[in-house]
């Protein structure tokens, strides 16, 4: 229990000088944050090759097709895949880099802000990747941090609930619906808890940047008795079953996968604007085997690796030469300028600033109570 309280305290201090000191102390007492380690042995018979270590926030079972495809091309390489929370990825890289001088060979994380802080603070190294001349300029930073997915934030809804009602297509329409039909939707709307879900906080921060009336929407959510969750699956399950009618700012990659097996789940990319987040990868500065980390990263960004991500992992990808439903090309063709991808830039770190975070959380809580 004490350890949990300490962990929560550290989360609140992420971008301060105090955090850096506490992180070192915390590392002494808890050098191994919670993670699930899986060994993918080299497929070549009797292989005595090298071992690649990856720290990742992407579920192991989702990553397996990508790992298997890489090992097919590199049959002498074993892979240690450590699945962990995004904050743990951050802490492991910082603690191990500063204390032992060696860490993972590659990190993959959906926490864009934390990944950019690591890169900007010198915990990542520049790498030379082939065939990236057509990669979007906003999706890479100084040959160091690379976006490799293209995942919109969406509105999900229960189709039977809207059988005789047009679902909202924008934030203004959603606000109006919640204000005018509060009885029908009270207690049946959900979104992320921004104090527990990093992606939820990032999406709301981008909302504030893009939508001048976002706090009217948050207030309408509060009036509708919005339910808050720390993950996507809890919301998607309840919307698909009809317990909830709507879910706001849900990660589209998870929603589209869920909808394949739950036909009552509808998905809308808001027409006013659609925020798009990306997972970021980099090779740590003190990677044990940076050559292997770079090789896997090159595969991840290649046409073959991106095809595996799109077709088998079922996450939308960025590669400009790949076509299909789960691609940036498809989304851009259908939604054009309404897409607002979050750029891989140090400006992301502003969302880690504790004063700004406290201000947004305070406005969030006040707006939810404003009924």
C-alpha cells in the first residue's frame, strides 16, 4: 500500500526537478517496476545468436505477429519482450540509464509526451533508417523519435439506441444532444478519467487547443452523469452491450477492433476535427545492443513491418505506400483536413508540466460538477 501511494505521488510530479530526484530514490527501493516479460526464442534450430530487448506498452499478444515476422527475417535473434505501463517504460529507461548505464534496445509507447521527454532529455540516440524520405515530417524528430501508428480519437455509440435518432457527428451536436435529451442519456455516457488515463488527458488537452467550447461539452457530460474509466475496453464493452449509449474520445484502433465482433458498436470520427495520436519508438542512448534495436525499428517502419501492423495487429499505420482500411492514406482520403495528428515534437512536454496539468484537471472537475 505504501508503495502504491509513493507511485501515485511520483506520477503527479512527473515534470519537476523533484521528480528526477524521487525517481532515483524510487529506483533504489523498486528497481523492477511491474512488467510482464516474455521470451521469444530464436526460431533457428540450435541458434546461439543475440538477444533483443524491447520495453513496450503494447500488449504482448498484439505484438506477437510483428515479432514473429521480424524473427522470420532474423531467425538467429531471440527477443525479450517486456510489456508494461507507459509510466513504467519511462521510469525503467531513466533509472537504468542513470544507474546501470544499460537499458532496453528499443522502446515502444503510446505515451507520446513521455517518449518525447525521454528523447529531448538525451535518453534516445539518433539512428539512420532507410527509405524514410517520404515519411511525414511531423511524425519524426531529429532521426531519434519516430511515430509508427496513426490512431484517431473517436466517438462510439450503441446503434440500437440510435435506431430512430441521428447520432452526433461533432462536439457541438454531442453537447446539444446531452443538453436536450438528458433524461434519455443520463448515466449512459462514458469517457476516460483524465486523472488516471494518460491518453484521455492528452486528448482533452488537445481538445482545449482545438475547440473553444470544449468546457461546455465537459459540463454537458457532467450533467449527463458521465461515467469515467481508465481504459478503453471497459467503455467499449458497455457501449456495445447497450448499458451505455455513447463513449467520447475513445482510441479508434481499439474501437474498430472491438466493432468487428460487436456489430451494435458504431464509430464516428468527429467532423469538426479528429485528434490523431501515434505510438512512438526510439533506440535508447545506452541500449545494450543498439544495432539490434535499430534493426527492429527499421523493420517496424518498413513497408513489410507496417503491413503486419495493419493487417495482423490491426492498428492503423503511417507508411505512405500502404493502402487499406487501417492506414493513414485511407483515413486522409475519407476525412481530409478534419484530421489533426499530434506532432512528434518537444512541445508535447508542455502537457507534462504540473502547473498546466493541475489547471486542466481543476477545470475538468469544475466543469463536470457544473450542472
